[in-house]
């Protein structure tokens, strides 16, 4: 492995570490404010942190009307996928742990090729085997004795379908536009819709915002701004398959950070389920990431 690959994989590992911590930040943020306003601030701040990158790519600040028009059309739909994925994930974190949310969210990497099969793309055998492992793992991780799915995990699981739809949509349309512009537009849309819903259904004041300020900063600046930038740089040099597998480790780090900062623990049954789910995620990506490299990657945690 050459030096560039080592450096790229190191940046991807740092990205996974940061994204794993994002689940902890989101859970902490929920102690002070509702999920919609929190996501509004988080994605709004994330959009702001992307502005320097946009200006660097276009230093003379000329307005490319045709390019931005195409981005807006695709970005609005991508932003709505992102809104629903982030909303259900945030709602789930009210009732479940950061670690469990990390693993259930990670199912999107298996759902992507399976959803693609509904749209005409043939899902490879590894994807189906990975899905079976993940479902068995989900049973051990989240199912209660009465065979009902824990409510928090159910919310996060619904969100995983929207994450998968988002990645599938991005894989089909992102090549038509500038990815950095698309990332900016979709985050603005997600922030705007979240704020709109939050103003209607949540009570928010300055004290609540102050209480969640650290979590908002982590989720917006570090998790979106810094980690996303690292991902862009790293994936210019990294191979798709190792990149996708390394990024899957965010679920492992979600468990680790949840244990260190929140005192969350997993039972032996939960650890078994997590291990099976991780194996399923990796197995699914070994094949699918070769077919469409965008499917094993995502624009936001």
C-alpha cells in the first residue's frame, strides 16, 4: 500500500471516528431541545461551514446560473430524503442509545443495493447474504421478548430506509452536478424544512439553544464541515471498497463513544447482534461498492 493510500485511509478512519461521535452529540442535544429545531441548527451550521469550500472552488464568486439551477432541482429532492432520514434518526435517539442507533442506521449500506433491485439494478449475492446477517443481528440487538421492535430502534430503522433512498438518489443524479454545491443545497433544504416544522410543533427558547450549543457545534462544524471535507479529500485517493468498509466503522465508534461519554452499555445479546450487523454491512459493501462506488458512501452521517 502506497503512502497516499495510507493517508487516505487514515482520513477515512478519522471521519468514521467523528461520525460515531455524532450520535453521542445528537443524543446530548436532545436533552435541551426538540429534534426538528436541533436538526435545523445542525444542518444550517453545516451549510455555513461548507461556504469556504464553495468560495475556494469559485474564488472570483461568479454566479454560474445554469449550474446552480441544475443543483437546485436535484438538491431539493436530496434534501427531503435527508430531512426524513435525520428526523427519524433524531426521534429514535430519544428512546435508544447512541450505539444501537449507529448500528441500525448502518443498515442503509445493505438497503441501498436492495432498493436498487426494485428499480432494475441487480443486487449481488453478497448483498442478500449481508442483509440476512444484518436482520439476524437486528433481532438480537433490538427485539424484545414479545418479538416487538424497541420503539427507538424502530424510528431509526425507518430513518435508515430514507438514508438508503438518499444514497441511491445521489448515486443516480450526483454525476450531473457539482457535488459540493449539491451538498450545500441539500443541507440548506434540510435545515429550512426542519426549522419550519420545529416552529410549528416545538417550543424553543434561548436557554434551550444554549444548552445544546456544544452538540449543535459538533454536529454542524465537526461532523458535517470537517468530516465531510476529510471524506472528499480522502476519496480522491482511496479505493471504493476499503473506503466503504472503513466508513462502516462509525457504528463501532458510536458504541465506544456512547460507553465513554454516556455510560451506555450493550448486553452480551446486544454485542452479538452488533457483530452480526457489522459483518453484514461489510459483506454487502465488498461487492456493491465495486459496482457503484457512490452507493457505499454517503454525504452526511
